[in-house]
C-alpha cells in the first residue's frame, strides 16, 4: 500500500478549489438542462389541424403557375402571406399537370402537416379521373385543405360556349362533390361581381374571370391575385 502525504495548507487549498468547481459544474448542468428543455418544447409544438382555422403560423400552396410568383408581379401565395402574416411554403409549378404536382407534394408529406391550398388540374383538366385521383393524393390525411376551382379563360375559340368549357364546369362540380363544399374555393363567381369595364361584364356573362383581373387570357394579374385571396378569406371567415 502506498501513502501519499499532502501538506495541510495545500490540502485546504485543494478542497476550496474543488468546492468551487463542484458548484460551477452543478450550475452549468442545470443551465444546460434548461436549454435543452426549451429547445425540445419549441420543436414539439403541436400544429393546429382543426377545420377552418388557418390562424396558425404557416400554410402550404401546392399547384401550377397559379401559385407561382412571377418576376413582374407577386403571385397568390405572396398576396396571402401579406394579408395573413404567416410563413408560406410555395410549390408553384408552371405548366405542370395534377400528377406532377401530387408527386412533388408526396415527397414533402412526411414532414409537413400545415394547411394546404391546392390548385391542380388546370393543365390536364381533360382527364377528369386523373385530376380527381391526384387531388385525393394531395389531400389524403389532411383535415385542413382547400381546393381551388379550375378557372375559365376568355378565349372565344377555346372556352366560351365550347364543349371544353362545359367539361371544365362539370369537373369543378365533381371535385366540389368529392372534397365537400366547405373545402372547395369558387373563384369565377365572386370575381364576376368585381366587373369594371364593359368587357368585364361580357366576360362575366360567359362565366369567365373579368379581363381587368387577368394578365393574359387565363392567369390572374396582381389585382386578380388580391381578389382571389379576398374570396378565400371570405370562405374561411371562421378563422378571423
């Protein structure tokens, strides 16, 4: 057995240092525990998924060019973000059909459960069953989702009084019946009440979005985007 002799004076000094070090370590440990506890609470904050309550901190827009922020003016997602002051996730895919939109959204489904706005089928509305199946894929598992009406353009040879237009109207009715009236956002009728010019009135009679609110023959301009957001917020009035 080996004995280590330490002078009393040095022993007292060592005990004092150890005592202070012990206090510091305990304090540090408590501080670290509080820090990790706070971080854990932030990460595990539950997301409200109650119907017609979009007053949470984020929303998701899944769609085609209607949800795409164009270089020359803001799109529907940005217009909504400014009105509601929430974080907006954008999946605007110009020219994409409903299947491409659904495929892209499904890759994000596992880590995203915020409210979802859907505008899908505008570019392949001739395939009714495919559009409806894709919309169901996007909205599957969500209690808080909203599907926008597929709008009508104002080109006479393509929309006004044509079979193509009648097919589009029928598809909208089928989608509304499928997802439920409370989940379906009508756009054409509310915007029809905002007619400004004589041409706007003609467009409304043909069931199209007024020309004053279009950037081309189909897509809304900045004023049109604001009108669509207003229509959306009227539909979701219980949120406010």
